[in-house]
C-alpha cells in the first residue's frame, strides 16, 4: 500500500476525521461542554482548501484500488460541499448547542466525500449511510417543534427504504455483470437485459428517494419543517449536492438508453410541476423550500438525459448556485426562541423596512431560485435544458421549462411579503453570525452572476 497516495488522495477526509476526533477529545477533557463551532468551522475551511488545492493541481490516484479513487472532478465536488458547509455552520450559532451536533455534521460530510470517490457499491453504500444517519439525528436534535421526532422517524424509515433499494439494485447488477464495481451500473444501462434493467432502475429509485423526487418525496416537507434552520440548510444545500454529484459519478460516461428515457425523465418532470404547485399553498418558509427542493431535484435529474460530456459541468454549477441561494435565504430569516413564528411567511412582512440588507439578500435568493436572469439560477437551468435539447429531447425540455414557470408565483410572493408588506407585530431578531454567512454566499454569487464562464471553464 502506498501510504503517501492514501494520505494525499484522502486529505479532505483525513482532515474531517481529525477534526471529529479532536472534538471528541476536547469534550472528554473539558469540565463543561465546549463550543463545537470554532473547531468545526476551522476543520471545514482546512478540508475545503485541501480539496480545492488537489482539484487545481489535477491530482488523481487510487488510494484503495477498486474501492476508492480520486480525480479532479471528485475533488471539485468535495470542494463544493465543503465550501457550502462553511456558511451553513455559521448559521448554527445559537441553534445547535454543545459539541455533539457539530460532530454529527463532521461525520456526515465525511460520508458525503466518500460517495464522490466510490469505485464500488460497497464504498458508495457506506458513504451514503454515513451521510444520512447523522442527519436523521440532527433533524431531531433541535427539538424546536413537536413534529421534530416524527419528521426524523419519517426520514429514517424512507432513508432505510432507499438503502434497501440501493442494495437490491447492486445485487441484481452483480448478478448481471459479475462485479460490484460502480462501473457495472454503466454496463447495466447498455445491457438491455431484464436483470440489468431492474438493477439500474432500483439504483436510480434509491437516488430519487435520497433527493426527494416524486413519488419518493414524502419525507422532505416534514423533515425540513421539523429541523432547525442550519440543519434544513444543510439538507437543502449539502445533502442534495452529495447525492446528485454521486449520481453523476455513478453514471460516468454512459448515456441513458432510449428504452429508459421515459422512466428516468417522467418522475423528474412530475417533480418539477408538483413541487412548484405544492409550494404555492405553503405558509411555512421551510416547508415551501422543501417543495422547492423537490422541483429542483427534478431539474437536476433532467441533466442525465443530456450528453455525458456536459453532465458534470451542468450538475456542479447547478448545485453550487442552488446551495448558495438556499443558505442565503436561510441567513435572512429572523431568529428567536419561537421557531414556529420565525418560520411563518407572514413574519417576513415589511422585512425591507426593518432589515433592508436581509430583504435584499432574500430577494436575490428567491429570484435566482426562480431562474430569472441575470442571476446564477438562470445560467444553471439554461445549462440543464440546453443539454437536454442537444440530446434530442426537445419536447421534454419544453415541458420542463413550462413546469419551471409554475414556481414564479411563490418565489415572487416571498418578495411581496418582504418589500411590499407592512410590518406587523413584534420584530424578531436577526440570527447570530447570519451576516457572516450571507457575505460568504454573496461574494461567489456576485462572481457567478457576472462571470459564470470563469467557473464553467474550470469544471
């Protein structure tokens, strides 16, 4: 075993693991529960810089041949998730108490990084479980509302169903191809045999459930609403990014055969329409974002219909833009002990008159999530639908564009509350460190708005 290759190739994971172990040691030797935020923030920053450096230098290798491999795309994906985690953890000040919730975040991100380097279904399964299991606990950890435990249970049960589907699909692909390597998925796509097709569809269904694509979406609204704001932001930005980037690696250079276009395209298309329509009726901000995430999962999985060459570029740009906008939106929300009151859309009434900066950042987030130019969300959707049209699925692209317009209403309704509504009742305080989190998001948002080509050339 080449220990230097193991150390360098897994440097972001090593840093996350070292931060988690150090946090455990600090808790053991401290007389009172330590604040886990500074150490977690430093760990995320160090791992982000390591992943960014390895991606920029083009490092590639196989620390564990057949199980774990790294390349520029893997390091770029890890840098995206670790970078998004930095503003998310800033939102945790005052929301997550003690070191243990931060320990769960570190282990969850460790699992997310594993999935992006998985060369076998065993490593992929371990990574997805490490990504998901801490989040089940984090959903319940805040216990801000009576539905937190129920939301965590729903997430756990449906997450277990996703794991079962992934394992069953992997076993069928093992029977069809004779290997548990993730490359067997691409082989199964082109095999056309009933056994291989069944395995492929089960694996795709598992990813649909993890990403909350209809009809596997039932956990998302309850989990988003029951969790604290930083945990909801983590699920919306980082868990979604981890699942989609892992799916891109799983598909590899394989295209979707004509026989599987209908089942793979239909559910994402329904998700776009239903997610946007269901979001219109919501009075809870987090629940609205949950239905918005269902719609955006549909857009993201549409990317797999396009040519494999532009798939990583389209998905990576989309999860960056989508993650930044979600964190920016959550940073604008008011804080306070009454979590239910802070979550109501009516709380945003007259936000511009009380906190102009928060209202402007919220407006930028909503307009970008709606896909309006010149914001990054427009470029992200353009890349997705351009790839679908270039692959010859013009009717599907048009249907997706029509479904995306259904979301304009509820995004603009948030702006109506923030900019046109009259402030009523007691004004809730801003979240601690929310300014820092929003600034960390606004800088890359400005760069992506004016210079999207700079990032696209490097993906």
